[in-house]
C-alpha cells in the first residue's frame, strides 16, 4: 500500500467520524489546529485506522500524530511486516 | 429471626423505579467561573450542559433512601415486605459502616438483609443481577437495588479534566416476582472485569478522583458494543428488537459511539447525561426512570442496560420496563 493509498483511506475515516470533507484532509494539515479535531475524535480516528490498515496505534502514539502527514507516515511504518 | 426464604421459585422482573435528583443545578458557565474552560468546550467533548450537586447535609444514604422509597411507592410494595437492600456505590465517605443497612432502616425495611456493592459505575447492573438471582432462587421475594453516589465529595474541583464530568444522585429499582406464568423480565447478565487497567480511573489514598479520559474513551468505544450484543444474545433477542438502550451516562460521545456500533436501530437511546452529568452507579436507573417519565419507553418495552467503569468493570442485561 502506497502512502497515497493510506492518505486516501485516512481521509475517508476523518470524513466519516468528523464530517470534514475528505478533500480537506491533506498532508500538511494539523489535526487540531487546521481541522479542529479534538482528542476524543483522534482516538476514534486511530481506532478506525487500526481496523482499516491492520496496524496498532497505541494511546501514547496518538499524541505524536500532529499532522495528517505524521499519521500517514506512522501507518506506513507500522504496516511494514516485522 | 424471621426466615426470609420464599416458597416456590419465581421469575424476577422490575416492579418499580425511583429517582433522587438533588435540587442544586451547576451549569457549565458556573464551572467556567473558576476553571479554565467554557460551555461550548464541555458540551462538544462530553454532551454535558449541567449537573446536580447534593447539599452538604445530603449523602449517599439519604439520596439512596429517597430514591428507594419512591421506587417502592411506584411498585406498590410495602417496605415491610422487602427482603434485601443492595446499595451500589463507590462514594461513601468512609467504608464502615456501609450504606445499605441505614437505607433499609430509613425505609422501614425492618426484616431486610442489606449490603453495599462496589463495582463503580457498573454497580447498578451488578446489583440488578444479584437481585434477579435472589428472587429466582427464593432467597428473597422483594429486593431494593439502588445506585447512589455523591461524587462531588471525591472530585478535584480544580481539575478541569474531571470536574466537568460528574454529578450526584440516586436511582432505584424494585425487583420482585413476575405474575404467575409470566417469563423473567430480567435477562441474563453479561459481565466482566480487567484489573490490569485499574489505574485508568482511581482515587489515590487521601486524594481525589483521577481519570485517563482518552484511554477510557478508547476502551469504552471499542469494547462495549460486543458486551451489549452479548447481553442481547443471552436474552435471545437481536439489537434491532430493543425499544431502548440505556448505557451508563459517562460521556455522550461514548454513548453515541457504542449505540452506533450496536446497531439498535429501533431503540431510543438514553440521553440523561446532558442535564445530569456522570453519576456513576446512579446513572443507569436515573436514565431509565427519566425515559419512562417522559413517555419514551412504556411498560413491557425491552431495554438494554449497559454499565461500565472503574476496575475496570462492566455488566449489562436486557430488562422489561415496568
């Protein structure tokens, strides 16, 4: 799965959970500052991303996902088979 | 001593409900006067607009007794005919004595056994299961189950993460035998616990309540829909058969997420939290009683009760509304 695929899938999740249009979910956007997504929605997004991409995103990692790009990179790395 | 064992086995059901809601209302704006928060922030993240706070001279016992007396009146059951009083609470000011014996005495339930039960916010559903089993086995014929909490004594009113969440109150139910030939009106309980995550919600010795909000949110929104579905399956019904879903009123966002995952498409979903806050063990009976008062559920409707909280503990069962 490419980072573009992850971005597309992540944007769908964000739209489903927050109602923010998927095309606004671009790599440079900050979840909290630009998209106004709060910590509880971030938990829901992380949970949905775990299911969708088959990765693990622990609570401690969520705090470090400041931008959409951070999340895409995290999922890409987490999805690499050990 | 008077033997309390009943005769032949009975099928348990809910016979009555009662609520105690303290008079004093504390709004989000009231909290924002002393905390760095505001009404919109609190409502967005919790669904809470206001909560009830008990008076200084009110406590778990007085609130539980008031709710229980109302439930007895609603059921048409005399206090003298109560065999067991179960008080679900985690906010007694001291651990000795417990609340239940004092509640029984306040009610005039002179021949009742009495004990407290601490399963935190899940306590009412645990107590309801114990009560149903006691009626079924003949150990008791009429049981008072009351969730009662004075969380305001345990909240750190300078901590905006937790102070915004909680309220005080009590909610009671009377469990007794169904009319002859009728099936049980209290379905099998589905319960569980995870002491490995005891630190998510706790009160350190000598301290105030602490809560890891995001971790609790994640646990609740990912785990509880399965518990809810299991409780439906144990009762032999589908989620779509439910007329009401009454989850613990911890946070409207949790309620919404669990309800969405459960898929109880025909059910009214309890939303008492907006006016009441999180009242721990009192929240499920308060929310159920309000749904009935408002005519949103009626006698005979199937309602799924689902409670969860510190421990971690959780429990749920399907009941027929009385």
